[in-house]
């Protein structure tokens, strides 16, 4: 399961001419932190392209107030395309993690553009299938993995996230290459190795709970177990990963304990 998709963002997959044409269909709008850009169940049909900032995509669960975060979306990402294409109610809520700038395009204008531009239509279809598969994986993880496994997997993923992204990890100074060193190749967070020991992920426990579809109490219990095994150290809105290799093993379903 993964919050950070490894697909190229929609706007970045467009040619310069396609990008200019798409942006001309709508208007730029700003949103404050915590604003709902789209709301689950709403009947609106417009689409949005994120220009600046990051948002969460979440759905309600059968636990009432508890929500499951299905993904994090950033610059270049297309949002709201399902409702624009099928005119059904919104399937998820999109909330701003910080100040957001987005291009807002009416659904009918977007549909007409896709009808005239088959290549762009293909990009939207590819994105839809990728996101549907990802959402299915998240729901499958809820049914088949323990809270500890889901938490270990999420911490491992977020510890490898790019520094410019949401919940950006803090990497220990000793692991940062000197300025003269060649820059590392850019790879997807889902295929890189484990982060160095000492990496800090900045989330509160309730935010962590939403990313794994569990209650805050269940996540707190799992964190206590990880602390007792000296795999993580926790603080205010922070989880420091002390043993990334063992955390990754737990994410894969291995329940190995440290020797006394």
C-alpha cells in the first residue's frame, strides 16, 4: 500500500501546448490550509489541477468520524476527474494540508477537451486505473494486515518521501552527502531502500491513524510496541526511526524480536 503514487503527475505528462490549452479552460483559485477542495458525496463536477501545495484524499469508514487517507496529491496532480466523467457524487474528500493554489476547470469544458485530445484522454484513463488499483490495495490492507504491519509500512514509506513533499522526513546530518558529492539519482519512494537510522517522520498520532485506517488508540498501542523494541522513538508530532531495517521487516509481516 502507498500514499505517494509513483505515476508521473498529470500536468507534467502533458506537452507544453497541451498544458497551455488545459490551463486556459479554467481559472486559478487559492485555498487556505485545512480547506475542503472537494467533498465526498457532493454533486459538483469540476476538476482541479494542483499548482502549489499538497492535499490529502480520504474516505469515510464504518467507524463514523474515522477517515482513511487514500493518498497524498501534490503539484501537477489532477483531482475530481471521476465525477467530471460520470456525473456521480464525489467518491472522496480532498483537504488542503497547507495553502493551496489550483486551476479549477468546469466538468463539461474538461470533457469536451478530452473528446478532442485522445492522448490527454489516455493519460486521464491511465491515472484513473492506477488510482483505483491503489485504493483497492489500501482497502485490502485494512482487511488483511494488522495495525502494526500497516503502521510499519506507512512509516517506512514516509521516511523515504522526498523532502519537498508532505510530512517531509528529516534525515540525520551524517547521512547527507557533502556539497561536492554527485547528487543521488531521483527514484520513486516505493522502490528506494530503507531510510537511514535517525530519520524523523513528522506526524501526530491522529494523522498516522488516518493514514492506516485505524483508531488513535490502536496506533498508540502499536507505537508503544515499536518503542519497547527500540525500533522507533516518539515525540510531539514526530516519529524517529531507529531501526529502519527491522521496521521494514515488520511491514512485510515478520515479527522478529530483539535478543535480550
